[in-house]
């Protein structure tokens, strides 16, 4: 699923969450290869649907990297960020 971030860091800031729970990207190996591929394709499809041509995809892995929600998710950020374009 894709949702708007409640504390956006860019003009467009979406979160992509898989239905199946794993704590972090470190656990991606728990998904069969075809399911992992579909998740990444969904990230691209969501960015396209949001009319983003240029964007960032970010995954924070672990508290030291800024992960605060321990359910695997991707951030899709597009448009102006911190006063500059992506």
C-alpha cells in the first residue's frame, strides 16, 4: 500500500508498505524473489502514478539510520526538498 507521509520532507513524500510484516530491510530475504520484485515494481508504479519523473527512494535500516517505524517501508520523495529540487 502507499500513503502520504504525516511529516513530509518533500513536496511529495509517500510511504510504500508491504502487507506482510518484517521489521526492516535487513529481513527482505524472507520474501520470495517474485514478491520482492513486485514490491519494487510497486514503488516505481506509485512514483509514476504520483506524476514523479525524478525522485528519491529511501529505506532507513535500523535506529542509527533513522528508522523509527519497525515495519519495512520505502520513502518516495519528489519535488522540492529542503529548499532544493530532487
